């Protein structure tokens, strides 16, 4: 049966950190080519409806840790913190896999990116799940530790912002529409990438709550992946809409 190999966790987390830096260097200059940044591509590509694409892409991030948690033998009942934290991760990806895609009004998604996105979700789902279920050690009172409580609070706050902001974006379109408008309301009053801001806060909260290398590596990856994307969205809006609110920032309210 499976056991904890600390070297494996260290290696996979380091690779995730390296991937994050690769993303950052790639996507600071040009945005990742999906959604409003797809036009920049020269050759046409095969695409899948946004609904199927997001479902397939995110599914492994739910399934892999959920299976690891369910199939662990003997079942790990102690400490409570491990299962609780693993459930938080699965909860986010339950939303992202089974709820978000069915309401999206996004454009068809490039198949090639879907393939890499899926690989990424398998990789990260395994790393986070494997670490929490086979390796993590928490004292029995971890649930009252300031890292757990403040991290959990940030996680919930970030998730709330992310879900609310994606809802506001969705309401900009009628079903079947694919045009872009100026997002209004909620945190969009302050930043162009309100949904990304929420997602980043969420994963840093998760990292603090788990106090683990894999989770910090993933939070850093998220920052490097969607941070630049928020910046490119912001530039796109400034170029497209002459009446775009001047005081709005790209990602962090009042700062950047
Ligand atoms: N999926 C994370 N890299 C990514 C898919 C792409 O979950 O090869 C990372 C995620 C993957 C990426 C994933 C990992 C890295 C990959 C990359 C592809 C290449 C890259 C694999 C897995 C890669 C190397 C080389 C290093 C291996 O038509 P539309 O779609 O634009 O419509 C949009 C609509 N909308 C508007 N509607 C009207 N008016 C406007 N002004 C509008 N603006 C937007 O709203 C969409 O339907 C919707 C949301 O759009 P947008 O662009 O704001 O968000 P989006 O980027 O689509 O993300 C959706 C949600 C969001 O909540 C975000 O926080 C979360 O997913 N997300 C996204 C990406 C990554 C991630 C979270 C994470 O890292 N945690």
C-alpha cells in the first residue's frame, strides 16, 4: 500500500514552483491564449464548448484527491485536520467541476490548452491529496491554531469573492452572447481581475491553513498563472473601452 515519501513531495512541489516561474516568464509578455486573448493566435485551433472544456479540465483536481481520501487503507481518522483540509480542496474543485461549467457563458476553449490544463489538474490534485492524506502531521488541536483559523477565513473569503465575481461576469451576457462589456459591481469596482484576486486569496489562505510546501507552491503557481492574466485583462479593457473607470487597478485594490 501507499506510504509517505517526503522526497517525492519535495520534488513535485519544486517542479510546481519551477512551472510557476516558467508561466510567469511566458505570460508576463503575452497572455495565455484563451477567452478574450485568443485572437492573438495566428493559426486556427480546434475548440470544445466552454462547458465541456472546464468540466473535463478541472475534474481530475476533484477526483484524484477524493479517491485518495476514500481509498486510503487503513482509513486515516486522526488527526482531524488532514481530512478537513483535504475536503476544503475537494470542495473548491467540486464547485469548479460540477457547478461553474454548467453556468458559464464563455467562448469555446482551445483543445490544446485543455489537454495541458487537465495534466496540470491531475498533477496538482495528486500532490495536494497525497501530501494531506499520507504525509501531513498536525497536532490534535490544529483546528484551533491561528494558522488554521486565519487561513480558513482567508480561504472562505477568497472563495466568496471568486464565486461572486464570476457570477457578475456571467451576468454581463445573455445566453449565446460572446461579446465583452465593462464588469461592474462587487470588487470589480476596484480591480479588473476581481475573480482572480479572490482565487489567489483563496489559495494563499489554503496554504496558511495547511502550512505546507505543496500548498504554498500551488498558491504561488496560481499567482504566476492568473496574476499576469489580470494585468492583460486590464490592458485589454483600457484599450477597448474609452470610458473604462480610470481609478480601477489590475489585480490588487488601490495598489496594482
Ligand atoms: N485552469 C487554472 N502552461 C487553467 C486553464 C488553462 O483552473 O500550458 C490554471 C485553472 C491552463 C491553466 C489552468 C494552467 C496552465 C496552462 C493553462 C493553459 C496553458 C498553460 C496549462 C489549468 C500552460 C505551461 C506552458 C507552463 C505548462 O468568452 P470568455 O471565455 O472570455 O468569457 C469569460 C467571461 N468574461 C466576460 N464576459 C463578458 N464581459 C467581460 N468583460 C468578460 N470577461 C470575462 O467570464 C468567461 O466565461 C468568464 C471568466 O473569464 P476570465 O477570463 O475572467 O476567467 P478564466 O481565466 O476563464 O478563469 C475562470 C475561473 C476563474 O474563477 C479563475 O479564478 C479560475 O477559473 N482559474 C483559472 C485559471 C487557473 C486557476 C484558476 C488557478 O491557477 N487556480
